[in-house]
C-alpha cells in the first residue's frame, strides 16, 4: 500500500481539524478502543508532559518502567492523576523492544483494539495519534509507522549523519523486510491492530536497537499491511544514538539473517512461485559466469594469450542472463508487498466460527 495514498485518503475523509476527532470518536464506538504504550527509560524530564498531551480518544495508557535508574515509573505513579494510566515495572532492563512487547501484552489482555507506541522523551507529538490510528480503523492497514522523510523541505533540517544513516538503514530494511514502499525504518512512532499484534512471536522480536526493523520483518512473515504516516522531523540539541559502525556490523548481519529467513518462509516453505526459481538460477548464472570469465582472464594475463572471443561472449551471456533473472525476482518481490489487511481477515474468520 502506498503510504502517500493512505495519508491523502485520510486527509480527504477527515481533514486535520475537529472533524478528525468526530470521525475518530465514531470509529472507536464502532470498531473498538485505543491504547498507548510508552517505554520509560531516562525520560523523567518529559514523561509527565507527554502523558498530559494525550487526548481523550485514548482509553488506556501503559507506562513501562524498563528498570529506569531515575525511577520514572514512581514519578508517574506519584504525580500523574490520569485514571487511564497504568505503570508496569520491569525487574530487569529489557530494552525498548522488551518494554513495547510488555505493553502490547497488557493492551491485548485488556481488550484494546489499536495499540499506539510513542516515546516518553517528548520527541513524538501525541496530537498525531489520530493520524496513525485512522488507516487501521478504516481497514486500510494493520500497522502504521511514522515517516520523517515525506516532506522534502524538512529533510534539509535533519543532521547529515542521521540522514545518511537512515537512508542506508531504509535500503537494507526494504530488502530484508519485503516492504519496498516504506522509509524511515527506525521511526518509533507506530500503531498496530491488536489482532495483528497477537499473531507476532513476542519472544523472538529483537528487544533493543533493531526492534523497529525486526517488527517489519515479523509483520511481513504474517502478511500484514504496513503504511507510512508522514510526520515532521523534530531535532533540537539531542544527540543521535545512531552509529555508522553499528549499521555496518550488527545491523548488516541481522538484515542478512532476516532476508534469508524471509526468502525461505515466503518463497519455499509457505509458497512456491516463478520467483522461487528465478532467484537461485539467476544467482547461479551470474556468479558462474563471473567466475568462469574471471578464471579465463587470470589465465590470459599469466600466459599472455588472448582469451577467445567465444569464451568472453559466453561469460558475458551468463552474467547478463543471471542479472535479468535476479531483476525479475526483485520485480516479483516488490509486487508481492501485502495489500489486504490481516486484521479484517481475522475478524471474518472469528465471525464465521461464531456463526
């Protein structure tokens, strides 16, 4: 699903004014309730302001104190009087992914319909919750995430190193997750339908920096529809935790792992298609031709005897045929991005079972 189309469709239906609240209220009464999950770790300066900015469309708020050394959970308990707020403490620090999974479990147990995740550091505007929830309530997506790269003018304000790092991560994520139409994979402003969240293997999802990206891989394996929601990039004096060395080493290895798993799950274990044949044959022809041609080129340089034209043409033919098959596989993979929301299918299955 095209993220821009989702956002424009949302704007056309409900706008960005009081009509938005009316629509959301009507959708909530029909489709269910909204919960917000806030991982809490060293956010004592901003957490109360974030809680105070969450609108009335939200029914439950789960603050997950991830063994915060500043005692942010205790501060919320003592100073926040909002009855919607529930504080959950971790005995050990589990990282942002572990905190979010704890919040997901609590929201699912309480019967929430849509679960929004925002950070407690004040960098994510709670007034945007309706924009993240709307595509899910409209039945257009199972999972939505922020995209700070949608507005080209605001990209100029982004620190160059962060811009480069996100661009590299986005490219790797497109390949490993299979969501070729998404960008800004490390964006932590997300929303998910609880029925879809309940299908995820919580214990297997990465719990630290790779959490958001690993979520996309897991969502693709269950064929969930994911959509980008344009949002503003907000960078003040914050220091980025994004390190190029982490991208090149840890993230690269995890992307390769996820890509391999996705290929096996989607193209060999659960389904077989022409793309399942194109990729291995394409790789075999490409590398076979390259090795064949390279070996003859090395022999030619050592013996000072020109390589026969037929040998060169055969090597080039194998490489070109391999490239064509690999590109055909990529075209098929891009075209196979999920477009039918999973939560609607699960709802129909429940209704059939009940009847």
